[in-house]
């Protein structure tokens, strides 16, 4: 399906930058689309990759085939989100028609590669995004992303105010201080973590540093996207408004 929108910015802006800001594609992908003659402004094909669009002009992107696929998965314990090692099962194996919770089955082919947008350990469960969308990947896991992630964690051990204070700010992993986290006690042996970074096994290692052992870890939110009522082991396509919200809130 073609994409078309009228530019309303105060100052002229490079076409590739605006397309990236709108979440349509990356700047490099926009330059490729221009080179293929698929971008036009007010009906005239754009031939210069440095072309700027002005207020009131309408840009149209011709149909370039099926859109990039992104799915929302409620990953169970036992599946790995990243590249599996011998004997491990990747979460992408869950994305089959029998496990579709709602929405239409996307068009997939032999070239479809759904990469995880953020780690979720084999012994953790909950919200996982799998995608072939480069712009969305940058929005969710790029170094400049401002999206936070929320986890519900059950621990074994004595929870004290001092430990909670350290979990919020004061710990380091691999010789680097962690960014401040929002950490709160939500019940007996239950803690809510809200993080803005995703270091390897971060919550488990943070808890180990204060003599707590994680016995269950559930991710329930990535930015504005919530796990909601999606059953464990099921998946659904990411809706376009949800994608737009993730890209918008990442800035």
C-alpha cells in the first residue's frame, strides 16, 4: 500500500530524515527508495537524495511490497529470545497459525527473519517483540531510545529499605554504574522494576548483588505497549497504531 502525508514543519527538512522521523523507514532505506524512483513530492518524482520537503508539500511513497512484520509474543519460560544454542528452542517457533491469538496471519516467506527487540532470558517470561522492522528496532533497543520496560519480579530473601534503595540507584555491573531504576515493593516477596536499559540478565544480577534470588520474572510492558490479556504461548500482530506509539515515545 502506498504511503502519503503532507509535511507541516516550520522549516524545510530532508526527505530521508522526515521519513525516518515518521517511522516509515530508516534514513538509509529512504535513500534507497529515492534511488529506486519510489518517492514523489506533489506528483513529481524525487531524484536527489538530499532533496528537502517544504511545508504544505505532500510526499507519496509508492507501494514497495508487504510491510515489515512485527509480532507481540507472550513468551513462556523455556524459550530463548535470541539465537538458540544446541538444544534450545527459539521464541520465533511460537509464531504459527495454531498459536495466533487475534488478528490476521501475516504474509511470511522463506526470507522472513523475526529478530527479538530486547532480551528476555530463557528462564523469564512475558512480553516479547519479534520484528523485521529496522525503524522499530532502533526505537525499542537503539542506544538513544527513551522507552522504559516494566517487570513483575518475585524474589527469595529478606527485602529491606536499604536493598530497595540500592536497587533504585547505586549498583554497577561489569564495572559500569547502572542507570537509575524505579523499584517498588508490590507484595510479599514481589517487586516491580521499571528500567530504561537492558543489560544482560540485569534484574537477576542486580538482585544477586543485594542477596536476593529471583524466582520469577515477568515482563508486562515495553513503553506504551502492554502485555494485556495475551495468553502465555500465544502471539498477535503488532497493530499500526501501537507501532506508531512505540516510535513516537522512543524520542
